[in-house]
C-alpha cells in the first residue's frame, strides 16, 4: 500500500471514529427549555419522574410560569422551546403571527377554572359584577371566559373594574379584601374558595358557546430542527393521559401520582383527584382526529381570535390559522407505539 493510500485509510478511520464519538455527544447535548404552569393534569407525573428527559435524551430546563401570556412572551423571545398555554393566549399569539405550532391538546376546561366571589361582596350572579373589582390574568382562558360570560348575560364590561393580576397576586388580593371576585385556576382557585363561593365555572361558559382549552405549543424553528424530540415529548404526554384515563380512580389521594402533582403545582393533595375531573382529557388517538388537531382546534382558535378582536384584545384576525396547529407529532407518536 502506498504512503498516500495508507494516509487516506488512516484519515478515513479517524473520521469514522470521530463521527462515532460525536454522534452520541451531540444527542446528549440537546437542551430543551419547557415553560409549564401549575395546572393539575396528568403530564405532571412524567415531569416529576424524569420520563421526558429519558425519552428525549435531552437536558430539560423546566421553568414555571404564572400565566399563558407570560409563556407566550418567553416563547416569542426564544427563551422557551415548548410551552403550556390556554386557548386565549394561543389565539392571540397566532393572530400576531408568532412562529409557533400547537402540538397537543391538554384538555377542555371545565370546573378547573371558575369565577369566585368574595364572601360579603354582594355577588350572587354575573349581573352583580357591575361596579365591582374583578381580577383575572389578562389574555388568559379565564379572561376570555369572563368576557364571554359578561356578553352572554348582557353586562357591559366597562361597568366592571377588571384588574390584570397573576394567580399568586389574585390570591393575596382576595385575602386582603382588595378585590370582590376573581376568575382563575388552581392553586389560586382553591385558596380563594376558602373565603368565597363559586358563581360560575368554565363548563357553564362552554355550554354558552365559548369553550376553552389548554395546549402544548412549540417554537416552529425548534420543531423543525428537533422533530424526534417533539414527537417523543408528545408520546410521553399521551402515555400519561392514557394511564390516567384507563384507571382514573387509581389516582387517589394516597397515590404517588397525586403526590407528584400536588408537589409540582402547589395544589392541596386532597383536592387533586377532584381537580383532575375538572378537565376532559383527549387520548392520543383523539388528538389527531377532526375534533382536535385534525381540524377542530383550528376552528376553535379562529373563533377565539374573532372574539378577542371583537373585544379589542387583538388588532386583526388572520384568514387562515392552520399553520399554527399540527397533528404531525401525535401521528408520529402513535406510529412509534
């Protein structure tokens, strides 16, 4: 063998060895920043036990946010790759043409979000909110539900002093008596219920024609560069939902699942089983159907956007929202099962 031939063989061998070494290292170097909220739902269990890290083979930086609007701001800045948001901030973000895709519908919101009036505030029904101070995180699902309820009951929003407060601020203001009512989710919801009463919850608002839901979104550029990681994130999330839906009663107060959820969310352990029933959780198979990511979610985002435009919360409604919803990853997750 000539000197040149030997050099080629040696260089080729070194290159192959280097590629073999770099391959796993690059995979192990994948970092994902995920913005989550303190909502009581099944995927908190794999978050607590490290299942997402194991499936994606990535280092995950879990960052807690108090509202979907905060998550959207972080996603828009590029500091969060995957985020948990409600349908209202999702619609607002899509209407502003942020580079995002909806990849998983967490659940249809029911009793898990509610309007609570402080004891002694003189509020028995929606009409009684006129002239009162009502707190809500702006551009959230509860903000949307509050405005929808006021519209349904014929109450002028301008007659209500609607304050923009985050959930922790709501709980504190409620306990001080600074506000008369609030529309919020747990753990703040559970806290204000101790000195107030539920006037309305989101299952009723949904029956009035204004349903809300929570969802996981991803930055489009991150998904394009890391499709397998997004697929595996969806797969783990779907598995958690399947486990809960198969035996919901097993997620009792004494279960490790309830303990993990309570620890991550700050919800009271004894309330976790009931709070889980405050949502309608779609299965992984249902995610890809026409009811959800296969078509229904696009229509829901369109309807929410139209309402937000009517209320002056966004400037314009897009002619097409389909690029902001993708069934690709749930389909791939199902195929890899």
